[in-house]
């Protein structure tokens, strides 16, 4: 939807989809011909800080997240 609203051309739309996918989970394909691999460490740091701020303000997360099936 964002790509349509920004009137991205085909190549830019494909870039946007690739960047969105790598942000959602990180992709091994990012190691080939893309700049996005460099972002993964930053996303992890940003999301850790964001999670800490959310928890500090009372936002709850998944309890026993590492022990769940």
C-alpha cells in the first residue's frame, strides 16, 4: 500500500518489498547484492531498546517466551 501511495516504479517497489521482508525476519538472501544486510544489527538494537521502553511503561510481553513450545 505504501508503494502505491508513493507511486514507486517497478524496481523501487521490488526494493521496498525486499526491505520490508528483511525487516520482518531477516533473510539469508540479503547477503547477495543488497545493502539491507547492514541494517539487521541496527534493527536488533533498535527493537531491543524499543522493547525496554515499552516494558518500562507497563506494556506486557510474552511470558516465558524461551520456554514456550
